[in-house]
């Protein structure tokens, strides 16, 4: 029984001693004792630090492999993410610069100048640590900076007032100025570099339409008329003497005319005179006198109207032209007989004097407010059987032929020379002033029937004659009321 127990104990002691020798836990154990006890050969060395070396070697290998993996991961991230993203940002910036740049070839020729290149190189500071920017991108950036230094423009759009909302609501869609994009430049047009800064005279030439307009041609060939004026202060009578006419146009097939003259002292059309008809002549001599009874204080407001006709026995008489003398005291005081020569103006129908209207225009650009003040009318056409009218003025705001708004004055009863002094206000933004016009209509009020139009006049950029001049004068002198007399037309 004791034999197996002792054998087991010996084996256990040997194993413990072997572990102590290998770990070298006891200081009394030396290397020779361990060799003898373990029966090791003398030439074979016992490596006590082998486990420690294995652990250290394994740790070094793990650290080296980890650093290698980190390096590979960083390299792959730089290749797959950073480089494509950077190229994408550069390409988008290049596209923006291309949209703003003009002709690249012409600008590249300009950049050859040493001064321009030095300025651009100073303005564009490229970091030496960053990857090289392609030459195409650098050229586009230089092109952009050159254009910015050459053209410095500021476009500001005034804020729309709430008073203008109703006006813009009536405008056509294509006329909404606020929807226009001022930031986008028109597509670049190929232009030679030598044309920069050069004046093109063909852009400033006005078309001459005198030779192409038949009306203008007819005005040059209507001839002249000679007449005299004299006023008798005792009898208060104006004497008009028609002397002769020269170079009248031919109205008949035979190359001649049968002229005669009608004489009116406007605004009175009830009293008229007419000369005799002279057969087959273009240079008739009339030498006839006519008398108009008129007070001296009314002469300043009267107009002399001469209408030259060609007599035709079997059809309607053809009108050759007319002469209107607005200022009877233009050449003298009429105390003595004064000879007057006038060009016969082309006309197809006899004009009717409907009267005149005086109004003033004033525009405030900052407030976007147009004020039309109707002052008075004179010598209006009689529309009632009593010889008078009941006039009022209606003002319409037009845009491309469409009426946006209308306003009117009060009615003046039984008069041909009404006085109003009433202001009519329209709210118009400054950017729309070149798109609108005003139609001023003088109406005759009728309580029973339909109101009739006595006459109209129009003012605006697209108007003719005095209406256009009055509008342009208002725009040239803002915040200043400017008044003019305007003749009424049908």
C-alpha cells in the first residue's frame, strides 16, 4: 500500500521541482542542480526566458501588423474618398467659372501681358501644399478675376410698394419686371478683340423716312399761299384778303387742278367764306377779301383756318391742303395790312377744331406716383342744341392698348370753357413708366342719352407730337409740375 503512495508522491514532487526549475522561483536553485535533477545533457542550454521572448515577439508582430493595416486603411480612404470629392468640387467650381467667363481664347491672349499676369498671380494665391490645380481651372479663375476687375456693376431693384400691387396685377405676364433675372448675362457673342471700346457709327444713325413716306412727299409739293390781314378797330372787323397760290399739286388727269379756298375764323365754324373756282391752273390768283366781325379782346384766342380744295363737278371735291394761323399778331399788330406767306400743309380731310385742354404732369420716382392736374379747357365743340356742352374729363391709364384704370373729374354745366383744377393720381412703379400712356378724353354729359366724346389727346412715350414731348419733359424734370395746352382730336 505504501509503495504506490510513495511512488505518486515522488512523481508529484518531481513535477513541482521541475516547474520550480523552469520558472526559477527559488534563489537557492542553481543551473547545475536543475541539470542534474532533470538529467539534461551538458551541452544543451536551458533557455529560461523563452516564454517571455515569445510573448514579446508576438506583441511586436501584432503592433507592426496593426500599423500596417492602419496605413493601408488611410491610403485607401484618401484614394477612394478624398481625391474624387476634391475633383468633384473643382469641376463644379470650374462649371460656375465657365458660365461667368466670356471668350476664353481672346482673354488668354490678353493675359500674355506681363502686368496682367503679375496682377492675377498676386490675386490668386495657390497653396503649395495642396495638389496641383489643373491649368484649365487656373485659366478660368484668372478669366473670372479679369472680368471682375474690368466690369464692376451693381444692379439694385427698388422694393415694390404695396400701392403698386394693384397696378402690377393688371400687367401682362411678360411685362413683370420683378421676374427678370438681372444676374444672368446674355450668351457671349464672338467679337474681335480690336472692336472693344470702338464707336460704331451705324448704331447711331437714324432712319430717314422722308423719301419713303408719301405724306412727307406730298407735304413738299402742296405749294404756298399768300394772304393779308388787317383789323379795323372802329368797326371791330378782321379783313382777310386771299391773294394768290403757287405750285399746287395736280389733282386732275390732265395734269392740272381747279382750286378754290375756304376761310374759317376758329372756333366759329358757322361763319365761313369761299373764293371763286379757278379753272385748270396750278398758280391761281384770287385777290378776294372777306370780313369777320370779332371783338379785339377775342383776337388772341382765334385761329385763321384756310382750306384749299380742287373742284370736281361730278364727284366729291378733293382737298389739296390747309393752313392754320394760330397767332394772328405774329407778324404785326394788324393796324395796317400785313402780307403773309405760308406753306400749304398736306391734308386729306378738313380738320375740325374741337377745342383745347390744359393739364400738368408731375411724377415722383421715389413714391412711384404720377399726378395729372386737369386745369381747364377752351373753345370746346358745342354738343347740345343750346350751343353749349356739359363737359367733364376722363383719364384712362393704358398699357399695350389695355385700359388698367380710369378716373374722371366733375361735370361743368352749360359751358365751352370749363375750369377744373382737379388732380388725378396714379401709382406707377418707375420701371413701368416706359410701358404706359394716358388717354385724356373730354366728354359731354347727357342725362338721358349716351355721353358723347368731344375730343381726346394722348400722352406717353409712344404718343405723337406734343404728347410725347410733354411726357419726356415730365420724366426729365421729376417732382416739378409741367403744364401745356393740348389740342383735342377725334
